[in-house]
């Protein structure tokens, strides 16, 4: 007894024809009859192979612009029949249904069609029907039928058939698993495309799908396994970027790089901006008239934490900036583009990873984000709120100056990307202290001020980096103590959402301390 079912007939119908002629040639050399459809049949015949049209099996022509080709009992009966079941074999004989032992199919390029900006009707026409139906049929009947949906598996299939005349059950199970995962991902992409166009909020059934890019050495820690998947989302970032050089990206590299690039997307490309990230939190962010100054100001905020960090830039990386970056150990640099001189500088640091993303992501773009929970997951819309000056409400006796307003806007945008509770001190378009992830907003205020003192000492500056700064809080101050800690650190203006039951108390404390304070009406928790 053997678990290998002989492969005598293969149905091949592919949109992506990569490697299919070579596979078909190897199958034919093993005595396998080739059955095919439309463009695939033509391509195989052009390669000198004998091919039976599927219409010769179904006794029906392809019709309705190719919508009807394989949706027929003689095809699906050949895929679904349990060969060891006498009643199934009797039905095959009664209705002249030939066995199909191997199915080689990949699907219409729906996601690629959407990605190139095709119109609605064109996208609909690229929703494959016959392909998924055949794949699911063959995968269900994997005990007798092999289903191959990935060109990367063609060699394994040909070698197995050449060696044993068929595929063993273990291999067919693996292929069936890949097939069901592929059709699930395909349907998920279509469902999401329709959801976006119908304006449906949260559907009754939600699925997300990704294509494996690579397995990673490990996850957050060496004992955890991890992999890197790409979805149909065309948002520029670590996943879509071209890696110019450096070691393979780790799980933590990817996570931190994504956080860094999302942060710099808050600033218009016309305003050079740099963010330095460590453990998904910014340790320095700055804007300036030129990228080099922005990098230097960002680095000054927390030079200790910047060591081994991730650097994100919102405009072209140039040689002077590259030379400055390589003065300290940096894990990853990501930018929309880089000139050849900058690339040459980095080439001398073989382990430094340089990513070219092509563009910056739109901070105000929509989309959904997910967070796993035990037994499920949370889904929410991306935090795409963009603060503008006309949204600010001055609530203190003192009105902030123009410079303070600019720094407030800057600091609040940074606070949006700091783990809650978030406190950000800023001055002249640069962070001078960042307090992140504390359970108490008061502690975040104190930590940010303390780090500003440490940074001043590290760069030999007077320990007054927070003097005359502004401070941003991602959520309201529930008590006046956090605000007063900021005032003690030298802050002169405060930006916060407002909305506390004790707003009046906090405003009174700000007035007494001579602070200017504005409310945004918007909270930016980040957990």
C-alpha cells in the first residue's frame, strides 16, 4: 500500500505564467496529460507542448468573456471525486468525468489591478471565480488531488512526480494548506476593497490577510518565532521600502522603523524633519531649515538613547547628513530617497540598514489598524487627525506667542507618537525632553524634565534646555500637579486636549504660574 496517488492528468490554468512552461514540459516528460484553458493553453502550445483544451472535457466552449470556463461538473467532478468510493467512481463512469490528479492554478491579479489605480469595472473583472472554486475543490480532496498555487513549488512537484509518479499525502496536505490560505487572503482583499467603496464601517465578519515576505531570526526576544507579512495596504514604510544595505531587519527593527516613519509623516516634506526612535518611542525629533540641523537638534534631545536607535527622515538623505549619522552606532535609517554620495558613506558601515521608501506616508490617510487580544482582536481607524491652528482654544489669561504656538503644534504632533502617558517638551522646533509610557502623567512630566537635564549635561550645555519651552500632553491633566511640574522645569506654554473634570482648577494653576495654555479638544492615547 502507498499513500501516493499517481498523477496521470494535470489541469493548468494560471494568470501568472512564471515557470509554468518548464513545469508543463517536465510533467509531459513523465507522461502526464496536460489540460488547460485560454491564454495558458496558448502559451504551452507556443512552447511546443500538446495540450487538451478544457472545453474538450466539458463539451462547452469558453463563454461570457472567459467568465465561464471551468465551472462544470466534468471539471469539478474530476477534482472532487473520492477515488476509493464506489459510488463516486460509478458517477464518474456514468457521466464520463475524467480524473484530474493535479491542479496548477493561480488567480487573476486583483490586488495588482487595484494597486495600479484601475477603474471600478476593471477591478470587478479581475475578481477570479473559477480559479478559487477549483482550488478549494482540489484542496478539499487532497487525499487524491495535488493543488499547486505557488510557482515556488513547481520544482518540488516535478521532482516528486519524476521520482515516484505522484505526490505523497504529506506534500499534498502542505499544498492544500497553502491553497486555502491563498484563497482566504484573496477574498479578504476583495472584501476590504468593497468595504472601502461602500463606506461600511465595521463589517460583521472582518479578516486581514498578508503575503509572507520572510521569516525573521526571532521575535521581540530570541525564544519567540516571528515572520514578516505584507498586506495590500500601499502605505509607504518599512515593509514597502527597498533595503539598500545592511543586515536583515529584525522584528524590533521593523517595529521601531515603522514607528519612526509614521512620526515624520506628521511634517510636510518641504519642512525637513528627523525622528530618532528607541523601543518604539521618540528620543529626539526636530524640524529645521535643513536636514543636517534637524538631525543635530533631534540627537541633542537624548544622545544616550539615540545610540543604537532608528533614524527616520522626511526628505532626501544627503552626504553631510549621512556623515553625521554614522558618527554613532545606528541600527536603521529610513528616508524617502538618498543620493549616491550618502549611500557611499553608509556603504562603509556594512551592518547599518538603509531603507529607501520612495515616499512618506500621509499622516491624514485613513485605514484600519488591529491589535490582537486573547481570543480575538481590536480594530480601529488609524489616528489620522491633523491639528491646525484654528482648532486651538486659548483658555488662560496669557495668550501664547507666535513662536510658542509653532512649538505647541510641533510638540503635540510628536506627543501623538509617544506611548501614553506622554509628555513632550519642545523649543524652537525640537524636542528637549520626552516622558513616555508612565502610569502617572506627573511622573512623565518629571522624567521628561530629568532627561532634558541629562541631555544638557551630555552635550556640555547649560542645564536649562526646558527653560522657556512649551509642553504637550497627549491627554488632559487630571490634576494641576503635572502641569506645575512642567512649570517648575521652565515651560512657559502648555498644549493639551482639555476635558478634565478639574479643568478649571488646572487653568487657575496655569494662570497663577503665568503660563499660556491652549486646549485642542483631541486626545492622542497610544498604547
